[in-house]
C-alpha cells in the first residue's frame, strides 16, 4: 500500500468522538498553526510545496474546517455574496463562473442569489449576506434605482456593481458599452442594405436594454438623409429577456403586412433572438433570406442555433473576474488601511457574424 506524500506512513487517529482540528493538521504536516491558516485562507501567501504538504495532512485526517466558528471568531467569513438578475440566463451563468474562478483563487467561496428581477428578492439576499457577514458583495441590480446598501456599508462590507454603472453612487463597477454594442448590431444590418430595421426586447426598466436600443436608434438616425428619408426603425417591447418573449415577438412581426415587416432585426439578447428565430422559422419565414437577425451576448447556444446566430459578444467571464478583482482590491485596502477610490471598468463589445444575418457568412 502506498504512502501519502509528505506525511508519516502511520497517521495518528483523532480522539474518539472528536473531529480533527487545525492543530492536528499542523502537527501532522510539521508546520505551524499559522501556516495551516494561511493555506486555508490566504493560499497565495504559501509556497506550493507547503500547500501540498498541508493538503496531504488535511486529506489524511479528514479535516473539515468549522466555518461558523471562524466567522464568530473573526466577525466575517470567507464568503463573497453574488446577486444576479436571472441565474438561468447563460450570460449570468458565465459571469458567475468568472466570479467563482477569481474567488476560489483567493481562497474564498461564493454565495449565489437569484433575484429573478424582483427588488424584494434582491433585498432579502442582501439582508442574508449582512447576517452572514460576507466579506464583500457583487450585484447585478434588478431595477433602475440602486438597492439600499446602507446595511452593508455600516458593516464595512464593500460592494461592486456588475453589468451596471451606479450613477452618483460611491461604488466600483464593471460594465460593457451597450450603446456601442447596439450601434454595432444595427450598423451591420444597415451596411447589408436593410432599410427597415426592428429592435426587439425589454423591459425598458433595464438600463442595458435602453442603452442597446439607443445605440440602434443612433445608427439608424445617422443613416438617414437630410430630407428625412432613410432607414426606418420599429421597436417591439417584450416583458422579459427570454425565449418565450422572443417567440411572442415573432408572432407580432409575422402578423405585419409584407411591406411593414422589417427585414433586419436586432434582439436585446440572445435568448430573445433564439425565440425569434424559432417563431419565424415555424411560420416559414426564412432567416436570413427574409429576415436577418442579430442577437446580443454571444452565449454558447448562439453558434449552435438552428441557424447560427450573429451576436454582439460580451466578455462574460472576464466581466465576473474583473468584478471580483475590484472587490478584493477594496478588501486589501481595508486590511492595510490604504485609501482606494471606486473604479469603473468598461469593456467594449465585438460583433461575431454568422449565418443568421448574412447568407454568405461562415456557419
């Protein structure tokens, strides 16, 4: 039988009825209790060799840290709270993955809350995070007005906004330039010769939707002539950013008379675009021959849709990682007493062209 590297061949058993503690791990690994604590809480401060030795002792003893006791002792936890608008949306799933990667690298864990677009649910999650004394909070707000964060501020818990710039609020944020994204999508259709363009998506209470629509409107307006001629824009509002909403919008577009039906459509996100695609195809409307379609987010499903979907790509995981990085930046400043000002990071989106908007585009 092989031996566990870095620990004695015969592992001393903990006392009957008791669980191995951090002192048992330190004794077996031949290191100090402080070193074990660093491995558990600040792994970046410990060499790889020492980490491996301590982890071997942890595995051999079956040690499980008592997080509740640690939180009571220190007044905080290793957990980072994350609230998103829709955990089922692949965009937010990818953002959460980026957050989790960064938090795991820093030795922490993520507590995920899904507000489902409800300010009340959002408030409950924030209160839960306060009660559990999380180290910090990342939030993609559900409404136009920023949530009440005074409770977190009173506890010294820093907050970073994701996918939203907090106007007039002293918080860091990570966003994507959605106005530019909407413009890119519309300009692509205009460059292809489409003179009747539609923007489909909602609700307008989401700033991201408003910014994307504004970008589309700007591109269409700038393409007009001085005498008032030029492309026309139809706006179809939806109650949500889901495939069901997209299918409902497709019914509305299909019901329009031939001359009134737009030949190019920008959807507020990929889920709406996929619903539109399904609805249009079901009614025999060809994509892109009859209607060219552009989505937004470039989620994984976009490339594998029945007709591969042209989409405005956002750096989803990078957005999450950067948000977590800004949060730990503030936590480090708190620990060292160094001042740190809120930072706003904004990414620029890119257009990924596929068949849904151009018959000659690559699949």
